[in-house]
DNA sequence: ATGAAAGCGCTAACAA
DNA sequence: TTGTTAGCGCTTTCAT
C-alpha cells in the first residue's frame, strides 16, 4: 500500500480510501491510484486489516466429519448464510473426538473468528466460557452444549424416533429392535428415549437384547443386527438410530430370509429407490438456523441463550410398512 | 500479552517465549508467566502473529458444492493433510459459477492463505497468475486450470468412461446413450470423448439423439432419458456422466417397461444395494494427492507444474450387465 | 536469561 | 479533498 501511495504520489490514507471504496476522493485521484494498484498488482492484506479492525469476517464450524453426507449440506447452508454476511467459513472435523473438538475450537478462537458453530463431540464445553465472554458468538448444532448455557439448534430426536417406532407398531410389530450410537452422544440417548416411550405408549415390553447402543462401525452394527433377528426373541422390525446404522443394517438384512421392517433416522440419497422409510431431519435448515442465530448475535442482538428444536418428518416409502412375518 | 507481561513483571519478549515454547527462560520465570496467562485467560492472537510472520498456516479450498457427496470426502481428505501440517482449512463453494470461483479464490488470497486448492468452475485462471507469482502455492483438482500452467490432480475421465462404455458393448449393447454435464466442464467433454472412442473402437455409429450434454438439473436429465429410451432409435443402455445424472436417470428409468442397462461415472452410497454398475473415482485420494502436492511446494520443493491422473475403477454390480431387450 | 525498540500492513482519529 | 500520526498484538533484532 505504501508502494502504491508512492507510485501514485498520494498519501497512504487516500489509497486506503480507494481500496475500500470510501468517499472523499476526486475521480482524477482515484484514477491515478487505481492505475498504480493495477500496475503493481497490489491486493489488500486482510491480515493487517483484521488486526486493526478487530473483526475477521470469518466464522468457524467444528463438525464431526465433513465426509458424512449429513454434514455436507449442513456446512453448505452455514456457508451460504456466512456469504450473505460477507464472511468466510473455516471448518474442521473433530472425528467425534472431544479433545480434537476442543483443539479445533480453540485454534479457531485464536484466529479470532467472529463466531463459532459447534457440533459437539464432547459433553463439557466449559473450556469455551472465556472465549464466549471475550465476545466470540457461539451456537451449538445437532447436540446441545455441555455444562454451559449456550444457544443450540437441534432436531427433535425424541419426537422423531417416537413417531418412527409408533409407525412400526401401527403396522403390527411387537418385537422391535433399536440400534444407535454411543450413549454419550446426546442424540443417541434421545432417540433411544423416543423408542422406549413409543413402546411404553403401546404397552409393549422391551427385551434387553433388542437394544444396542455403541459404535456405529459396520462390523458392530452388523453383529447387532444378526443378534436381533436370530436371537431367541427375534425382532420383526428395526429402528436405525442414524444414517450410518441404516446403511449397514440394510446390507446386513439384504440376505436374510425373513423380511425385516426398518425405519431409519436421517434421510439418504437413493432412499426413495430403495423404498426405505425414514425419519428425515433437514440438515440444511439446521445449519441455516444456527448460522442466522449466530449473525443475529454478531449484529448485536443479545437475547438470552435459547434452544431451538426443528421438527422431523416421517417419510413412508415401503420398508417401514412391511408387516411382521413377511418372506422375501 | 502486554497485560500478561505487566502482571508477571517480565518483558514482552519473555511472555512470547513462554507462549511459543521457545528456550531461554528459567523454570521459575516460566511458572510466573504461565500463572499470569491462566489468571488473565490470555490466548495468543494469531492475526497479529500472521501479520508479523507472513504465514497464516491456513489453506483455501474452492470447490463446487460442499453438499455434493463427491466433494465431502475430498474436502475431508484435504483437511486431514492440512491438519498433519498444522494448517487450517477455509473452504467455499463456487456453485459452478466462474465469477464466484474467482471472487472466492481472490478473497482467500487476500487473507493470505499459504496455499490454494481449486476445483475450477471457470476455464480461465489467468486472474490467479499474480497471486501464484506472489507465492501462493496453487493446485487444481478434478479439472485442469485454464490458460495458465499449474499443478493439477485429475481422475482419468477419458479412460474411465471408455472402459464403462466398452463394458456395455461387451454385454451386447449397440445403441448406447450418453448424458453428461455442460460441455464447458472439462470432465464432461473428456467423458464424452471416452464414450465416442469406445463406440469407435467397436465400430458402432453414434446417433446425435444419443448424446445429451447440458444442465444436470433433474428435469433436464429426466427429459434426456425419456427422449433416448422412447425415440425412433431407442437406446438399450445409458452411460451417466456423473453422480447426479446417475441418480436422476435411475429415477427416470424406474418405471420404464424395458430394463435399460446403466453404467454411471462416480460411485454412490447404497449403489451396492441397488446393484448399480459404476466407474468409481477415489475422491479422497484426489484431495489427499492435491494437498500433499501443495504442501510439498510450501516446503520449498519447487519442481515444474505437473498433471497427475488417478485411475478409475469399474465396479460391476448388475445394472451394467443387463443384456439388451430385458423386460422387468 | 531477559528486555527495549522497531515494524509487519493496515485503519481510526484528527489535522490541514 | 487529502495527509499525518498512532497503534492493533505480535515477532525479530540486537542489546544487556
């Protein structure tokens, strides 16, 4: 910038004005400055600008895994809102590791992102308290924050799985299995609660062998499926706790003689062609809502932290409507 | 940092040494500084650090659409490599709009990212020349750069679709349709070229009505499919130019009386359960290779720009092995 | 082992 | 309309 000023024969501030489109520069001066800019190939250094202004015009997004088809649309939705506000998006994957989540979130804070959107891997977010106090707007998505009071945008996991399980019951099932993620993950326990409530609503017992909570790695889910359909009290229907579970369960069920009904939490691409009944949550809406909340805070609207819950949708496509006892 | 120094009763530089783990500080002094840091909740401001050091420890990724299941894994792979090098990832979607690509890429350069990975939307990247000269390492992925000499990591679109179409021919098809993306997109024309070459190899004619290049919006693809299977010279097989086309084509073919063979470029989740034969490219490998190349450059290894092409894999699963004339 | 001073490139505040 | 000065928070250089 100094060089540009020298070459155009003007002061530093005049260049700054031209670069930022501020008023108070004659057309002629502007032309000279512009010429100098072009010939020197100058481009403003935003790092310096950030240091001076105190705002980085960027927000951070800590999610679980960008490669998961659930988080792609969520991230994209956040990006669109950020873009509308002139901000860039830095994102990182925690790989469901609380330490990595913390490391990432703090690294983003050190970069002085204006705001932070976090999909929690851990269940204790007190480490963010000083940052939030220092002015980093923070919104949690998909799962609530642990041990601090903060904004959160969630899907109705409880209501969704309750409706999904009720749907299976309505189609005649009495023995229904539930396969979900680690119990330390909030959505997993909420969905399990929905399952149990739906069973209670129908006054149905739940055998311990019908519930599997834990790793959603393919082998683990496959084992759980096999146990449930082949055990002494074999289930006639399954509720899959998330998209990964649904996919693996479908593969495991593909060559089972008995047709097992299935409702999965989360929609999948091609689920329509495979006739999979799902409880769909709107990942993009989740991201959009969270980002909008964040920017409201950045715009100075400072209401109390609140929790927003988005509805889920039951989409019947066939797999959830198979009656018990159907053969392939 | 000033405050920390004051509170610990030491000089600014000493605090800096402690914060950065530099040697030359007594244990006792370090303890005092650390205490001040903790009680003040101090965290280094990386913006200032960046300004001083000239390196941001961040790289930019401009891709087409983070919500597209092809780019999620790619982005994640880039992130992992970046993380291994202590860098953060800023990413943005061009939405296949050349102007938006440029805007994003230049915004990232203004932030002084150390390197840039670009999945081109446009076909003229001369606008990046000054940045590259100024030291921003740049690698193009999925599609080559336009009008400049730069690193590129690509999948073998030509060879992949040639193999896919040859596979259909080997299963008895003579009238094969091709549906692909806009011709200005490099991969689209390469894949078309692969199709034409495979047809020529087998000395088969190609009717103009068998080729549709253009928007991959569902309606457009659906129309193309309907035209091809119902025209005067109806095709018995289709080659789908990318994942979106495959999905829409499958939906359009689902209720057609004749079974149409299909091979799609790009693998899909659940493609195994739907028995879809595909030409798979390894999105993660694409991202990893590009990122590794980028960091090699950042490490000072400065060989000439080169183009790397990754192999594709034909995965036969059923849809590509349907003989002509099969009825549902 | 420790610290003082200069300066990275920009913008805010003020002056001319 | 234009320019000057100070300083954002850190690291680098050079003294001590």
